[in-house]
C-alpha cells in the first residue's frame, strides 16, 4: 500500500503536466504560486508597499514556504520509486544532490535560517535565494527544457567561444596596458584596470568612461570594438542554430494517423 502511494506521488511530481487531472492541477498550482512569489518578491522591495502590506507579504511567504516545503518533503520521500533512486538512503541522498533538488532547498532555506539561530544581519544576500523559485519553473516549461537541451548539445562550441573571448580580453588588456599606462595610469595603470576597459568595449557595458589617448591605444580600441561584435555574435549564432535544429527535428517527426504516436 505504501509503495503504491509512493509511486503515485512520484508520478504526480515527476511527470510534467502528467499524472492525470490531479497531476495537472498540482503543476498549475505550483506554477501560479511560483509566479506570484516572484511578483511579491519584486513588490516587497518597494518601501512604501512593504510598509503598508508588510503583514500580508509575510503571511503569503509563510504560506508559500509551507507549500514548497511539503513539495520538497514529498519529492524526497517518493524519489525511491524512481529507477535511479531505489536505495532508501543512498537514493535519497543522490536525489537531494541533484540540481533541481538543490534549487528547491535553496528556495526555502532563507525562511528557516533565522529559526535555526543564524544571524542574517551580515547575510541578507541569502534572502535573494528566494528568486531561485523562478528556476523551479524549469520543471513545467518546455521552453526552459529546450534551452537546457540546446546548451548541453552546443556545450563544446560555447566553451570554445568562451576560451577565445578570454584570450581576446587578456591580450587586449595587456596591449592597452602598455599603450596607455603612462598617459592614463588611473585607468590603464595595471592589467586588471585595462581589463575593465576591454570588457566594457567588448560588450554593451559602460563600466568606465576612460578613452585611449595615444595613437596605439586608439588603434587598439578600433580592433577591440570590431572583435567585440564577433564575441557577442558567435554564441548567439550557436544557440540560434541549436534552436533551429530542434525546431526542424520536431517538424520532421511523423505521427501515426490512428494512434497519434511518434514513428
């Protein structure tokens, strides 16, 4: 009996938009609750709203954490019904160390830390972990699953682009350091300072207003600006090509006209 209940709960929580009407209802409730939590988190940062509706925000947080805690406990308890987590102890530990389980835990942990005697005056940033509830939507959103699939498939290409961008930033920073260090020591007096300027020119950021003044520095800035176009465009093209490939793959899937199953 217990095993049957455990298997049913595992099916409800681990079959996206599955498990019958009850499973779909649970998924919808969790998606709506996650969305409203993010909205409440954003609105709570407005001091006027926080002062006027602070009690309501607090009770909504208690309700949300209660639901998310129940979800986490049920997932942890029922995970042994899955093929990869069959062992009652090692299986649950393996599940608890999975990325989504860690996100689930971090999403509720800031609520319980003060109760455990943790002083959050110096750790207020921990409360920002509440925003990780948005990542929980990955279980229910096909677009997030598609993005994760594309990133996994294109991992080697993206890592190659990252390596190339790192080399470009390093070499450009060293070159700008030697070109501008005597004229502008406050902005280019070291390679890390030059690196800030290089990243600013390779991306749409505006972290520094320094401008090269030497002929060599001006020439390098032009080259860096052109290289920046490629640094931004290449990963965009790689991910875009991955999305196109997935879209074409879905269109070419043939379905049986009688049962609707994929061939």
